[in-house]
């Protein structure tokens, strides 16, 4: 029998939730800006279970997305405007077909296949964002929705890391307590904020605290690939930003880093030494003889052999492969592949992989051209930070999949859409 007190609480809450949802759906600005941070519900946890958080996220985001498309269809408004956008839609269609291809080979693949395809559906969010961004003001709203989302994630990661390491006495205590969670959020925020600093888009009292918390969050994930990618991104910003912004960024990075390091070394010498030990241990923990690298190479070799068996159309979403994992000491059967390029080739073959990469590079080039064409230094710098972030994601994708992970999928989609909206304004 249902507890009456639970009903008294749940029913009013459900009614309020429905009313709020209808209110958001009545205006594109409201639901689009709300849809970005609501992804944190699924970003800040690692589980394959279907829990309440995932149901809330799914119940909010996907109906809103499909209602937007339905409204466009009712109004007879054009959705696909460019060839690469058509390729994206065809790619998603092929991905759905691949679920049935995999399921035909092995019925047990069906459930896993739909769950993999589910990660790709948010790519459609590109279209609402593109149509929403019709002015600089709306572009800024999207940027701040992204930064707020990233920073909330950063605060969460710092909090749980602090909780886990409160009694740490050795470097290995910290290494084992690291929380490698949603790293693309912090990398993206850092690069956008560096562009803001370089172009004086916002006052330091706003940008500096946000930059500090995101740098701290990325640092304590102890994820080397994202450290390298963020560093490469900062260098690319220096290369591609305008002359004035470039000079300010170089000055900020050299001066800011020097002040932070000197202050930490003088005021907190023991903590500084401890942190240097942690970073050094993490940075030097991989070599050609490391078991971690050997595991990745064995995994890749196994995937490549499966790709050769069906190179054109792949094995479909849901398909699995097996390899001997050295670290675990047994043969593992899994759907997950660390190399995002091999993931596409294994699942969707050359056809699907080339379609996806065509869209990705088309959007990357378009974003960079839009930044170059923009005469407003601040807006140009922020759009260039998008292009740089998209570029370094291609680098990270070798070891940490970007194309099929829910965090970078949202980030890429929003950046593509916002840049497309500004590019459309330039053309008009």
C-alpha cells in the first residue's frame, strides 16, 4: 500500500514540475538555455543503470527537442540549410539502421545498440541552437549557459575530491582518490575563459574566479590527455587570436602562472611540494612499457581485426569485441573503445565514419572562418575559442572518445550551433 504522506508530497511536486515544463516549452529561449545545465544530471555520475536522474533528464530534454522539430514541420520552415547538415541527418539515420544490423547478427545487441544510439540523438540539438542564436546577445546567453554548466560541474568535482582526500598523507592516496569525471567541461570552460580574458570580454572579477575553479577541477581529475589538450588549446589561441588579444593572453598566461607558482611555493611550501609530486607521478606514470599503454594497444589491435571483417558498414551499434586486459588479468568483452576513431569504424564502418568526420570538419572549418570574419574582437575571440576546443577534441579523441560520449556531444553541438547562428547573421 502506498504511503499517504508520500502521495501528498509527490502529487503537488509532479503538478508543479509539469506546469514549469509547459512554461519552458512555450518559449525557445527558455527551454534551450535550461536544456544545457540540465545535462549535469547525467554528466555528474557514472552508471549504466536507468535511475531517476536519467529519467528526469530524458523526460525533459528529448520531448522538448522533438516538439521543436514538430513545430518547425507544422510551420513548413526549412530545417536543413547546408549539405553538411544533411550529412548529419543521414548519419543519424544510418546509425539507427545499424542497431538493427547488429541485432540481426545477435539479438542480445539490440538493447545495448539503442543505448549507444541514444548518446547520438542530442546532436540534433544543433538545429535549435543554430536558429536561436540570431544576435550577439543570444550568443552570449549560450556562452554563459555553457560556462555555468561547466563551473557547477567543476565545483562538484572539487568538493568530492576534497572529501575523498581529507585524510590523505601520501601521493598515492591522492592518485587513487582522483575523480576523472566530465573533463571536457573544464577544458572547454578554460579555453573560452582564456579567450574572454584575452579580449577583455568581461571584467577580471568575473572571469578569474571561474577560470581558477575550472583549472583546479581539470587538474585534480589527473587526466593527462586533457591536460595536454588544454595546453595545446592555449597555444592555438595565442596563434589564432587577433594581435591585441594575443598579446594580452601571452601576458596573462606568463604573468599569472608566475604569480600563482611563486605564491604557492612561498606561502604553502609543503602543499606545493606535495602537489608537484602528484603531478609528476601522474605525468611520468606512462611509458611504452606501461601496462596501461599495452592494454590500449591490445584493445586497438582487437578492434582493428574486427573492422577488417566488415570495413564498409561496420558491425552496428551494440556490437561488442573481446580482448585480453592485462590490468584485470582476464579476457574482457565490451562495447567501449578508448579510441573514438576506431569506435566509428567498428560500429558504422567507413561509410558512417566518413559521414561523421565530414560533418565535424565542415563545422570546425565553418566555425574558424566565422571567427575570422567577425569584426568585433570579443565575439571573434570567443568563437575562435570554440574552433580551438573543437580542434583539440580531435586530439583527445585518440585516447578518450569524444564523438560518442554524452559530455563532449553536448559541448560540440552547442558550439557548432552557436557559431552557425553567428555565421548565418554574417551572411545576411
